[in-house]
C-alpha cells in the first residue's frame, strides 16, 4: 500500500539551487491554486524563484497566544477536508495495529529520538518490504498522516480506506528524470503503473508542474493541531524488482523531490515555531529477511549551514544511516559545512 511518495519544494534562504529541477508545491497566500506551466527549464526556474521569494518576503512575527490560536483555528477550518477533521477512529487504529503486527518483527534503533508528541515530519527511504508499517508502529502514539501518491493509489477504489487512515494525496512527479529515464522507468511498471507513468510523462511534456498546494495546506493544518506527517521524498518507485507482494524498489537512494522546506516554512509562518524533521532509515537484509528501522536525531532546517538545499540536507542524514552501497545519490553528499 505504501509504494508512493511525495514531491514538494520551498524556500532556502540564499542557498544556490541544485542542478536538478526541483518540483514545486506552493502556497503563496493566494486564494486559488495557480497552475504554473513554464515552457522551458529556464522559465520553470524563474517561476520557482518567484514562488520562493513570495514566501521569503513575508517576515515571520511571533504572534501572541490568542492571535496564534485564532490564526490556527481559521487555517484549519479553511483547509482541512472533512475526513481529516477528526483523528483516526477505533476501526482505523485496529486495522493499523493488525497490519503492523502482520508485517513481522522489526528491530528498532534510536528510540531516544522519538518525540513524545507532535508536531513533526517523518522522512525516510522507501525501498519497500515494510517501511511504512515500521514507521506507523514506531510513531503509534502520534496521529501520523502519510502522503500517498494521487494517481497510483488515491484515485483508485482504495481511496475510502486511505481516508480512514488519514492519508493525504500528493500529485506524483518524474521531473528529476530525463525523458529517456522516464520511458525506461515506465516499462518496468505493471499495468496500472504504466498507465500512471504515461499520464505523468505526457503532463510534464506539456509543461505541467505538480503544484501540490492542497497537500501543503492540509499537512500544515494537521501539524498545527499536534499531529505528524510522514513523507517519502524520493517519490514513486522507478525500479521495482520482484512480483506481487514480494516486489521491492532497488535498494539505492534517488534524489528526493523538494518540499519539506515549504511545509516547514508555512508551518512556521502560521505558528511562529520551527518544525522538527525526524529522519528514519529502513534496512532489510535480503538473505535473512531481518528488518531494522533507525530513527535519527530530530533536525531543524535552520541548522543547515551547508550550500545544499534543505531536502537534500535532510535526506543525506537518512542516507548516512544506511549501508554505504544503498546511499545512491547521497553517497558522496556531505552534510558537514
């Protein structure tokens, strides 16, 4: 159920842009969602900078407690869909508990880094084989909402169940890939996967950009009431290996799509507080089938004093907890200044 991931983007002070084209999730204070469709990579970069500047230009002032409470209440009333207005019920919790128990034993490391309560964002690698179940079990004392791929999972008959779990849809992207890489990835998918990939590829050929405004707004809204949000920045699987329930993504990290920065900045703009980011690394031994989830120390984007963007900085922390051969894109990316 958790073969999906999220694509985002945000503001990174005055740091240089990465070489790849970051995906945009933007809430710029406008009432209506704006569908940006730049005609070239250069125009897309200009649009990204414009959206980032609109966020940076708004100085975050510490509100009074009364102002803060009223602001949060109004934001939640405006942006929470009906199914997210209440926390997961007994049935959903029971199903979650059964699902995590059926996934088998998973060793855990870093219990001291698990926050006692929200709000926070959990990020991790997504090779499959029980990573979502391990995160749900680890953070079971917090109401956590996973981002779920919109076309791959949300727009299917499973939608009603995903709502029960409190998941939030995210429009998929393949914008980190070349056209050839997109086509090759599509050929590695199953029937439904091929249809989804074709839709994404065609949309991006026409200049379409995944403006996941609603995801950002809903994520910030649930975070503002003390919940948690779980995301897999690498996005949807590109190299599934094996069949059916045994399918796994190739164990090599891909560059994450940017976006946790924007969620964090919008949360701070709303509440006046910085949002903790909890890095996790899921490791599965192919031979012994032993599984482990490592929970890293909480991060704050303000601690990023490197020249790399916030998403890559946070994902490099995830990679540092994995075996070297699984770090992929982040293998040689230093998180030290």
